[in-house]
């Protein structure tokens, strides 16, 4: 069926006020969820080793903290499967409300967990369980948030509008690092390690209430509602075999190449981000003996710049295409990995800020078009599952072990060369994945539902 025959293809663009409300709801929700998630990573780098693993030496304690940090990523694919399945069946909005509540409860409870000195080994076990809950919630959050915006917007500016939920990552990191920075400034080191680190986690309860109030006010995706109506009509005519197939099975049957592309595209993006924003705290504080505040301030400045850049790169992907912008970021990341640590080793604050900020500029070029790019790869009734699976399964191999691997490489070699090589190798994987992908800019999301869902059509689409 041609795109002209699809109702989605001829539907007028949404009202600006409605689209802005959806973007705001997605941005605020993802900001809060990423705040919760990144807060854990920063705390793991700065304080969790002493609080939950006090019997280990500092670097080993940090490694163990990053192990609990990485475990959270293991739950993200499960969250992607569960939230993707129900998000493709009942809608995006309901699942986003659940993910926000789940993440907020887990983060608030982390702030209440007693330390090792109080309850012994039960402390890191409770911490790990709550981290798993965080990962499960985030596994379902990302796909729903970016799809809600992508499916409300039109093809012409989808890269720009869909990049705003992506801005929630640096915004969340900005708030998390900012609150930690303020806390470490106002409190003594002993007070911060004793109880001050709990304040940012407990603050999550307030933020979640605000995000929930805003998120409930938005409408369900019109593209999803249309696809659901078509599925119900076919079901009534007893022609719903394909639509009634579980979304995960449909994705693996019709979009397995796209899943692999999404996973490969995430390697450089995910690994570089956690090296730049999380491992850098370990490198500066434990390896170079720099002040915690100095490292936190550098990440704070870089995150502020990135928040502004992501929409700009999203808009650029609407003009040049998703692949060129993404490729530029991946290649830049692979090269900058070698200059990144050279600048930091000077122990100069301006050099540290430059290293982090430029690294996040290249990351932004990958992260900004990612939402629109992944949304345009999959059909509506399997889009939540496909985008979430591609993104979150990659995170297990990429972001999950990145700080852990980087710390282990630092411990074994005493330098940064192997870490730079690690990031460059990830960039090579991403470049190869992008070269194998098709350009998706300008695709009408309704066309993906209008085309026959057969292996032959999937091959034909891949060749475009």
C-alpha cells in the first residue's frame, strides 16, 4: 500500500500547543528518571565504596560500588521487554506513569538504606535490589518517552522535537551533580559520608510528584491510537494473526536487522557517556588526587552545555539526515578519547572542563538524532518493543560495564591508554552499524504500518 493511502500520511501536523505539552511532559519525566539513575552513578563513584564496602581498599570499594551500578543495567532489558510488550498493546502513556512511580520509589528508598556499619552485608544487598528496580523502570521509560513525542510530531521536524526527551539525560545529570555538588560544599566530608549523601535521593520523592502531575495531563499518541483501531478492526474480521502476535516476536521476525543496528549504534554513545560523566570522577579523585568538587563542577558545566546542544543536533539531523550527524559524533568520540585523558592529566580545571565538554559535544551528536532514528526503524504496533529492546539490550554490553571496565583497566595499567582504546573500539562498532543502516529522515511513521510486514518487505526497506 502506498503512503498516500495511509491516513497517517495525510494527517495534519498536531497543534503546536499540544505538541509542546507532550514534549514538556516527556522532558520533565525523563529528566527526573535520569536524575534518579545518574545520582546513583555519581554516588557510587564518590561515597558508596566507603558506606557499603568499608572493608575494601578505596579503589576496590569503588569497583564493588560500580558492580552494583552495573547490575542495574541487567534489569533494563527485562524492563524493555515488559514495558515494550504492554506499551505496544495498551499505549505509551499508562506505562510511562508506571515507570516514573517505580523509579521514584526505588530512588527514595536508596536514601533510606542503612550503611554496612549498621546492618552488615544486608546493606549492599538492599542497595543492589533497589538498583535492579531502577534499571527495570528505566528500561521501560526511554522507549515510551521518545515515542510519545515522535508519534505526536510530524516527519519534517521529528528529529528536533524527539531530541527534547533526550535532553532529559544531561538535565537529570545536571541536577544530580548539582545537588551533590551543593551538598558536598555545605557539609563537611564526614557529614556528607555519614548522612548528607542521602539528601539528593530523598529529594526524588518531591520531583516524582511534580513529574507525575505533568505526565498524567498528556494525551495518548495519535499514531498508536490509529494503529490500535486498525488492529481491532482486523480482529473483528478475523484477520488479526499478524497483529495479535506478541510484539517481541514480531520485532524479532520483521525487524531483527533494525534491532542489531540500534544496538551497534548505542555502543560508542553509551560507553563514552559513562566514561565522561561517571568514571571521570574516579579518575580525577582516586587516580589524580583532585578535589571531588573540581571534578563535579567540570561535569556540571559539560552537562549544561550538552542540554543546550541536543535540540540543535536534533534539528540538524532534520536537515542533513540522522546518519551523517550520528556518524560525526561517533568518529569524533573515537578520536577525542585520546585527547580526553591527556587534558585531564594536566590537573588543570580549564583543561578538565574542556575535556568533558568536548566529549559531551560529540556524544550529543549521537544522542540527539537517536530518538527519531530508532522510532523510524519500527512499525507502530512493535515500535515500543523494538526501540526499547535495541536500546536497552545494548546498554548491558555498553553502559553497564563501562565504569567498571574503565576502573579495572586503570587499576591494571596505572594509566589511561587502554581506556582510550576501549572507547575507540566502541566507536568503530558504532560506525560500522551506521554504515549498514538506512537513512530514515523524513519517514512517515504511518507508512511503516501500511507496508506489508513480511521478510521480503523488510529486506526491501533495508535497501532504501
